[in-house]
C-alpha cells in the first residue's frame, strides 16, 4: 500500500515537471515582456518558448499598412543577448537589432501590407562554462490605438 | 518510521527533479561526455532542433481596428447571436465559436458598444469554461469591463489579456490544435464582418483592400493548420479554407521592393507600393464563400 502511494506521488511529481517551465514562460511574457510594449496595445497573441544558447525561432506574421507597430523580443536575464532580424518574403533583412546594441523593441509602420518573418536567435555565451544557458524567450506585437481613418484615395 | 522514510525519499526526489527542471543551466557538459556524444554530433543535433516556427495571426482586436479605420460602421446584425450559445457542444464548435465571439467582442468594443461588449465577454467566458480553459476570463474581469465600458483602452487591454490567457493555457496544456481552431474562428468572423460591411457600404475601396490583405494572413493560418492536419477537426476547417485560398489566388497583386526610411526619434517606415486587381466576380465569390462557411460554423 505504502509502495503504491510512493509510486503515485513520484509519478505526480514527474508529470507536473514539464509544466513548471511553461508556466514560468507565461508569467515572464505577461509580467515582464508585455511591459516593454507600452504604450502600444498588445494584440493578445502569445508567442513564447524555452530556448538554449544558439537556438533559433522564426515567427511569420502579416503586418498591415497604416498601422503603427512595436515588435518586442525579450529573453530570460540568464540568457546571452538575443538577436532578432526582420525579413521580407524574399528573405531580405530589413532590420537587425544587433546593429542597435541588441535593442529589445523595434517600432515601425508600413505603406503596404506585408507578411514578414521575424528570426530570433539566442547568441552563444563567450564565457567558459560547463552549462548551456536555457530560458524563456517571448515575442510580442503591439499596435497603436489610433482614431484617424485611412486615406481612401 | 518506514512510511516517513518513504515520504522523505519521494519529497527529496521531487525537489531534486524540480530544481533540475527550473535550473536555467540545463545540460551538464560532463554528463554529455559520459554519454559518449562527440562534439560534431552535438552541433548537428543543435542545428536540427534549432528552428522552431510560430505562425502569428492578426488578433481580433487588430482586425476590428483595421475595419473601423477603413470606414466601417457598427451593425450588430453582422455579429453572431448570443442565443446560439447552447448549440455549441462539440470541441470543434466551441473552439471555432470562441474565436467568433472574441471577434464580435473586439468589434463591439472598438465601436464603443458597452452593453454588447459585456454580453460578448460573458459568452466568451462561458465557451472558454466549457472548453476547460481555466481563468481565461475571470469574474473579476467581467466586473472590470462593466466598470470600464466607456474607456476603450481599458476594454482593449481586457480583451488582449483574455486572448493571451486562452492561447497560453492551451499551448501549455498541449492543446495547441484547439488554440488553432479558436484563431481560425476569429479569422473567419473578421473576414465575414468585413465582407458584410463592404457589401453594405457605398465607398468601400479601403475595406476591399483590407479584405484582399487577408490573403496574406490566410497563408499563415493555413501553415498553422497544416501542423495539426492529422486532427480531424483541423482537417475539415483547412479544407473549407482552401476554397477561399483558391479565390484569393485569382486576385492579381503586385508589390514593389521594400525601402526602409528611418527618421530620428520616429518609427521606421517600410515604403513600398501595392497594386491590387480584383474583379467583381471574384470579390462576390469570396463574400459568398465566407458567408456560407461562417454560417455553417455559427448555426
């Protein structure tokens, strides 16, 4: 009986372990990264994952003409700097935050609607260490709440 | 005593495992050497697992704002009737209509329709609960919305929070296909409302352009759904959306190369020109196909 109890308890602990990292990531995105978007309104779409040094993630998103956007990419403070590039559909690099001292956010607007690719890479650490850093990375998009109408011409 | 010892063993194992999971340092190099994995293989493995892909759809809030700025007028008749709520009993119908009601909620809020906003938030709450999404919309959120009905920024913040709670909960609980259905429902409802408004508006050039713009996000939506095509519910929606994709393929769109214009202290402008050629026939077919698809979801 005691062994059954012990086995159930052990499996319960093992079952919740993967969720611990995910829950941390959600809290990080909501409490830390979302603040970087202000005064832009977060579009409500949650994009966050756990990445290690050197890993890459890509986000495909349509951005609309006339809207003003803020793109924010944040990583756990234990991670090395995070590079993000914005590419057009032909993979031409439009923006690279590496040239802006790894800025977390980029504000932009478009004259015509485009599907853009945001390529995010956790840099590798220069420090010698016996561990590979791993942590949450979140990509959030916000837009300005503006009242004016689009030009109808 | 043996019982206490067992509890201690389980607790110790639990704590040890928990800390190993929380440890941002993750992989110990010595262990990797012990596992006899050579460096080249490790690099290759890293590259293989490296690229994750996210497909991000326009949120219902953004779609509602685009429509308003394009000159749309509010018409509650275009929104799904709350009385249909009890009809949604399957996972597919609940998820799709959660997306539909989220779009309706965003639309009502964007046009300062306070009573309708509270009504649609309540419907959203109900469907989220039925889908087992915990705390997507808390009772306190409904009260907050009731107290902020005249403050659109607060309403949009509440909707943004509600959407984020839902899709983060589903992704964390390995129910990403349900999250994809919700997004699909919201996208379809957004396009449906846009087509209805365009059809009832005399000066609708900007609305038509916005409807044509949706071809871009439809590609993203299709890529997202393709990831879960083994799911029967997703497969059915994907095939329905294929009809709209085929119609969009008949629209002629040419876009010039993007030129970046940076101004100090201002946001960067991505300059380019797009030329859209859509016939009345194709536009009407898009409207009819979306109408049929949406009414099939909400019935």
